[in-house]
């Protein structure tokens, strides 16, 4: 398997992609976590779990 393909499928890469997507949405909603959760179609508690799991500070 190509090294690039292996890198793309590693958990670290997926976490980086998730962090990027969430950070962009937080910026777009001016760090309104409830608004961000609404944009993703998830509830606020799930959003907070997601932020905690990815190590994103709530008030970045």
C-alpha cells in the first residue's frame, strides 16, 4: 500500500480533519457552540463531547 494512502487512513489524519472542520465552523459561528451544534445537526451535549474528545478548548 502506498505510504500516502496509509497516512490518509490513519486515525491521526482523521482527527486532524475533524479538528479542522469543527474549528472552521466555530470560527464561522463566532465560537457559538450551540450554533455550531445546530449547523452539524447534533445536540449541544454531543458537540461538547466532540470538542473534549478532540482537545478543542471551548473558548478558543
